[in-house]
C-alpha cells in the first residue's frame, strides 16, 4: 500500500492518536441529542475524534449507531448539543456541509447506496471530480485510493457485477479518494466471510499508520476488540466512551447494550498468553 503523505499534509501537525480534549481533536461533539418523531435516539452524547485514532462504536441493531455517524458526517443536524470541526461549529449550509465532507467521509453499510457509475474508476473519481480538481490530480487520487482499498485490478470493472465484499471496497475507495482526515464506517464487516474480515482489519490498520482517524460502527464485539483503541457503547440513547480495555470488559454495560463480552481477552487472561484468533490456540 502507498503512503498518505499528501493527505497528511492537511493535518496541521497534530499528534496522531491523542484524545486530550477539543484542541487536539478533529471532531468534538457535546451534549448531542436526536429524535425521530417522538423517539429519543440520542441523549446528551459526548464524543471526540482525534487524528489517527481507531474507535469502535458498538450497540445493538437499531440503537442509533448509524444516526450518530450521520451526525458526525454532517448529513444530519442534531436536535440539540454542539458539534465542531477543528474548533469551529458545523454549518448546515451547502458550503458548510462541503467543508465537513472534505475532512470527514462516511461509508454506509450497503455499498449499493453509494455506487452508481458504470466503472469502478468512474465511481471512485466522482468525489474528486466534483471538488473541481485538475484531471491529473483526480487520476492520481483514484489510483491511490484503489491501491489502498486493494482493488486496483478492478478499475475497469462494472461495480454491480462484483461480489458484495468487492463492492464494499469500491465504496471505501470512493471515500478514500476524498483524502479525509476522518473515515466513518457503518458495519464494514457485515456480510464478509472471516478471511475478508481479517483482510479488512489489515487495511484499516494501514489507515491508522498513515494518520487517518477511523470510526467503525459495529455490533461485532470481536471485530471491535481486534480493531479499536477506544470503544463507545450506545444503549438506550446514552453513549459511554473509554479505552477498549475498560469498556469492553464491563459486563453490565455490554449486557445493557445487548452485546456479549469479547472472547479474545477472556481466553488470553485464562491462558496467560495473547490470543486474537482461534488458530492462535493451535500453536506452531
């Protein structure tokens, strides 16, 4: 995979992976509330996203994870609270939303919601073209995004003739071509087989190494454990955020969110050795 050096030039020299408050955060959301009709989905939620961090947003189906991601992406305006990008409030105007999209990209659970062009290359180029970039830069961004998503060989293919997993990577490449500082992924492992899920983890690790903040919404607790540094659990509209070792070992919190404890840290503790996957137990 290539480097995101050009992408990182826009990061303003912030330290990767720190979360010490709004000054060092890309996104800071405080007291966020949101309702659908009379149903309260989010209640006074606080969350920050720092450069280069890996965060898992966990909760049962229908808990509001996708809603929170859309609020962070600027496509939904919260009913209450404040949300800032680099210390400046989100503006829910055309220019304001475009400013957010240049920094924050969201990939939805269903790739077919975001794929519409006749070729993979054309689809991935849509965002950069609409930014008004020069042709040479569009081509460079597209090739780089395809490389990062590991689908360079699919550039001339028709997206809707690809497998589900391949289409998910096309949607991911479309977001990466925008060179976001924050990448929001809604259930990225849903529908993937175990091998594809592990390859996705490797891809996301590369984004982390290159300085992109990645927030993954999922109800797959084991995927979350292997991916994140910080975890956020959403239950009954309330958000709990802390280091994964604290959040994902809180049996009462997880049970209230209809989640199970991750198996890897429990097995690791019982055996006194690090275990990430079942085959780690087989030895050499």
